[in-house]
C-alpha cells in the first residue's frame, strides 16, 4: 500500500521543523504534528493584551543564518545584530567585544597586563579550544582564562541560560557561548520577532508539498517487526516508515514507544537525563522613556558571586541576591505597541520550590532590582504578567527550563538515530553540542542528512 507520508515529525520545535524543511526540499512527503496551537516550541511568541512576547528563546546565533541560507530564507529572516550589557557590582561589560572592552575591563580593576593576558587566553580558547579540549567543565575553563571575580561571574552566564549548575556545565559551552561554534559571538534577533524563525521553517515545508498541523497530539509511535510503522494521534492513525520525534528523548522512549524494542542499557542511559533548573518569566510592557539603550536587547544582572547563588538555588533556597536578565527586543527592532516597548525579565526558581507565593514575592523583588540596569524601569511599567515556573506548562505549553535537559558532564548527547529502525530524535538532547536554538536547528539539519544518507 502506498503511504501518504514518507516522514512524520512529532512536534514543531526548531529541531523538528528544520529536519522537515530539509527533507521536504528533496521531495520527501513530510507531515509535522504539533500538539499546541502555536508552532515553534521553545522558540515561539504569545500575544497578551495586544503585546507580543517571546516565551522561550530570544537569543540567536549567526551560524543559524547559514542554515537558513541553505533553505533560501536568510533574507526573509531579516536578522538584526544586537548588544548585550552585563552588570556586575555597578560595572558594565558589553558583548560582542570591541575596543570598549579595554575601558570596561579596567573598570573591573584589571590593569593593561591583565587585560592583555585575558585577551591572549581567550584567543587560545576561542581559536584552538586550548582549554575546553583539556578540561571537562566550563568552570575549569574559566579558571584558566581569568581570576578576576567580576569577569568570572560574567563568563559563567551559560549556567543561567541553560539552567545547569556551573560545576556541571560541560567545557564545550565556553566556546559555544563566546566563540564560533554556532556564532553566538555575533548574536542576532529577527526583525519580525522570534516566532518568525519557526514560521519560516514551516513555510519551507508547505512550499515543498509538506504539511504542518497544529492542535494534533501524537499519543503513540507504532512499531511493527522492530521498525517504525506510524503514529496514533488525537485525530486518528497515520502510517509512515520514518518517525522523527521532537518531543524530548524521555517522552519518546518511555511514553510514545513505551520502551518497546529498546535495550535495558539504552533505557537506563535515557533515564539519567535530568531537567535544568526552572525559569520564571515576567512579561512587561513599559514606556519607551524608561532608559533602555537602542540596539541593546539583553541586560544581564550578576550577583557578586554567581557560584554562591547557584549553590543557594541548588539547595532550594532563595539566594541573597538573584541573577536576572531583561530582554528588550523592541529596542533592537524599533517596534512599539501603544507607545511601549515589551521586555521579559527572567530569574531562576530554587530547586524544588513549588510555593507560588514565595516565587511571586521573589518576582516583585527582582522587578524592583531592574532599575539597576534600566534606570526608570519600575515606574514606566504599564503591563505586567508573571508566569512562574509552576504555571509555565499550563500557561504556555512547555516546562519553563530553557534546555529541557540540563547540560551536564554526567551524560553524553544521544545520536539522532534511535536503536529502533525508522525512529529518530531531534532537539536539545541529541547531537550536536548545546541546548540552544542553534543546536536544535543543527540537530534537525543533521538528522535530515542522516536519513538521506
Ligand atoms: P522544543 O521543546 O522547542 O524542542 O519543542 C517541542 C515541540 O514538540 C513543542 O512545540 C511541543 O508542543 C511539541 N510536542 C511535544 N510532544 C508532542 C506530542 N506528543 N505530539 C505533538 N507535539 C508534541
């Protein structure tokens, strides 16, 4: 019997959509099934009260543009470069680095010799992976690069972004965040917002005869004679010899396949993956005269000792001083809604903290602290929606950890090809490195390559 679809993709996250885009371009008949009403997963936007917010990722790397160029969508993405300002003890550091860095680092108490030494060691790492090849953890790479406490805090930012603990972050994160692995050394934001990224990928699939359906949940992957045979969905049964899952490795193995056909060793390996620390988002709209800087999308506030903060969070305590970020894409795109910019504040929930009143109180403390990075922020707010880590799944549709599986030296990434024939996995858990948008896109591209041989 002729099957209607060559490939079924479970979940319209960046990995699934990118895989689908490449496969449909070479003539494969692709069907993407997304359970929620919005595509994009952790790279998507929502509109509340007329204001649009990115509910997951808001930081993209120029390396992604290469992939989009291969799909002829790089121009449509309209990427805009932006700056990141990191605040630590009243001092500021701006990335991407430029000549301003020398002035900024002297503000960190570093003399010319120390700055030159730092520059040299950064080059050694970013060009030759001089330290990350040698050491296991990101922490250890930072030890080699600088002993300046303020700078060390800032270099640990990956722990915040991935919800991982600094001493468990794999060393490859250093080059990933500051170097050329994916091009995060030149971050960009799409002119039309983060949702534009999955929308363009879906466009490629549709232009090439594929389908992307929303509000359809996959409940089961059928296996026949040890091979993928199709899926059971809330809309009925659909046959296909190849199924790519973007629903997360644990969900795929234990819920969708129910362990069938996987060895005990493989299942044990999958079980070990742990989610990252959870994030809270405060979505705000504020008057444009609050004091944001044009072209600056991200403001990062660092506590005096980020490792101490993680130790508190890890043991379930509210830290003395939290780390938080404020993203203001409108200050890059120049868009305004009702004379306002939108901004999203993020901070981490202490491990295991489920009391909403405790998290909400912390949210209010964080809001008050934003004036330290945007001078008139608090008095300029005209709209505010706090979505705590506890509410994320219900409100937005996914758990609030940025990387669904924490980056950790304790486990290696999976291959795209699962041990059952015809089943593939894409997203943050699988190769290549990093739980970020760029790595998710890359996982989809590589999975498509693997399928096409
Ligand atoms: P991400 O977490 O960004 O990689 O995105 C994963 C996407 O897969 C999200 O949009 C989820 O809503 C979607 N998803 C997860 N499980 C299923 C499922 N069983 N059926 C359909 N879509 C799913």
